[in-house]
C-alpha cells in the first residue's frame, strides 16, 4: 500500500449512518470478475436489503478513505448451518469480504482480515474459517499463503459451484 494511502485508511465497524447502497455497490464491483466467470456469489448481485441482513448476522467492518467505503468484511460469530465445520461453536467465519478493485493488492484486504482474526480471537473463538468457490484458485492460493487450510467441500443451495471451506487456528492470548 502506498504510504499516502496507508496513512489515510481507517478500519472500523459499520455505523448506522453508513450508506448500505454504497456498501452494496462496493460488493458488486469487487465481486464483478467472479460474476463474469459464472460464479453466482451472493455479493455479486445482492440488493441493499440483503446487504443489511447479511451485515446484521455478524459484525461488519469497513475500510474507509476520504469518507468513502473502499473495503468490507463481515465476521459471523456463531454456527453456520449446512457445514459440519462452520457449525462448530468454536469456529467463527467471515463473508462479504471485498476491496474496491482499483485499490486491491495494496494491503487493505489483509488489514481487514487481520481485524476479523483479532476480533474472533478476542471473543474466544479457536478457529476462523471461510468458504469460497472451489475453482477460485487465486483466492484459495491467497488464503492458503495466509495459513488457511482445506477442511471440507460444500454444496450450497442455488449456487453454480462447489465450495471449499478453509480454516486456520487463531492465536490465543497466554
């Protein structure tokens, strides 16, 4: 990340005054290449009501610069139905993870990920997990390089792809 941009990016929790329309558009832009590849991730075309509902299922964090939202991730603090691993009470997960395509590869996503890792550990979870399309090789490589490991395959209803669940243990305070 450029030192100028790095000094102006703030990561914080989503506030009631934040624009869910702006957040939804950010998700659409960031997930656009995945949609073009034929992958129907929810964030590709979700409406504002879906963004609100999905943010409300966890703790939504945003990256902001100059008053604009440039990144987001939602930490889900509780069991997710449909997966043996994600259903465990000691596993937190995240979704709606996005950085504006013009600002990707500058460390913003890593900062968002570190934020949810820290928060999940802080509230007592032992593992942090995610699920993504099995054919999203670039994402799987990135997560694997960050210490996530394959756990299981899933088939979510109404999705055009099979998912992989990746997980990593969280650092515990001594």
